[in-house]
C-alpha cells in the first residue's frame, strides 16, 4: 500500500512583493501640466500676433471710418457720414475704375507667362540666360523700375517712341495723355511680373507626368489638343494662385502711380484707389474719410476673392 506524504516545508514562506499604487498628483500629472504650459506658449505666439496685427487694426479701422479725424487730434464720431460722402465722391469712383481697369493686364500677363514657360521648357541654346533675364525685373526695385519706365515713356526722347519710330509710327506722349496713360501703366506692370508667373508655370509644366503626353500622342492628339486637355488642367492650381494674388496686388498698386504720375495723371486718369486714399489721409489730413475708403476697398477685394474661390471649386469639380 502506497501512501502520499505532504511536501516538507523548509522554512517560513516569504510574502510576494506587490507594486504600490500610484500616488495621486504624482509625476504623470506634473508632466501633463508641463506639456500644457508649453503647448499654450507655442499657441500664444500666433494668437497674440493675430490680435495685435489683424484683429485690433481691423477693429480700429472700422471705428475710425465712422469718425471725423485728422490722424493726430481726437476722433469725432459721425456715424455713416463718411460712407454717404463716398457715394458722391467722383474722384474716389474714378480711382476705383482705374484700379479695376489695371486688372485687364492680369489675363494678358498670365497668357504671356504661360507661353514663355512652354518655350522655356524646351531645349534651346542659352536657356538659363533667358530665364535669368526674364526674372531680373522681379527682384529689381519697384521704384527704380518705375523711374526707368518714366524715362522710357517720355514723349520727346523716350526709348518706346524711338523704337516705334523705326517702324514709322509716331508714339503718343504716354503719361501725359489721358487715353494712353492707363495702358502705359498696364504694360509696365505686365513686364514687371512676367518672370515670376513664368517661373511658377514652368515648375507646374515640368511636374506634369510625361506619360500623359505619350498616351495622348498614341491616341493621335496634336499639340493644341495636348495643351488644352493636359497642360491647362494640370497648371490650373498655379493659375488660380496667380489670379488671386495678382488681384490683391493690383488693388494695392501705388508706387508706380506715385512715381510715374505724382499728380494722378491727366484728368486723374492714372490714380488708383490706394493712391487716392493716401492723398486723402496724408495730404488733406482726412484720416477718417480715407479709412472709410480703405474699408470699402477691402470689402470689394474680399468679395472678388471669394468669387474666385467659388469659380475655382466649380472648375476643379468639372476637371475631376
């Protein structure tokens, strides 16, 4: 008969150690508080910048537009009187018309820039030199370029009329003729921004997959068909960016006008909205009235920009 014996014990049993519970408010919470402080510090910088440089100036401008103020003395609240006066200000209406007339140069400049980008995308001799020459006006001083074109537009000894003379054409006195003063500004502005737009278009064209063009060639597509069906849709984001930025920049045109036509041109034909606002604010000391003009101009730019975003969204939907 077999019996089972109980295992012998060699000594007292040692208790198994257990981990102590986490102390409330310990290191993990201190770490979280430290992370929150650093997060708030990083977020505070753009928030403070927005409040100081966007929110406060915007609010101050809105209030100043409701006052009679010379920029130095106390403000006198007059309600919507400044905005009512704008409805009868022929000079302001003329300057707005001139500003939007200058934007005729935007589609002209974009078309020329796209054509140049397509040409610069080909393998031709001196390609780097051509790209550099076209980009030099972009990095040049706007004031220096305005003075240069002011000399070139001189009706007596200007280079533009001398060039036209080689073809038997008698050029006008560009900046002193109300009929030619605005086209003269547009030509100069298009020439100034040609290199920048060309560079962006060139980068967009070079990013188009070559396989798309090869597939189109296999289907028998010609140069125009490839341009219309492939190149134009692929560079559409660049076109949208350039249209929006050029509209904003065109609405703020000032330096060229102030240098080339300091009085606003014959019959106020070259004065832009910003030029007129500057004259009202700093020459006539009507800061409140000028601020009301700036608010109206800003609202118009905002509306046009929103329309552009809407149109771009629809066109992108069609392409997709």
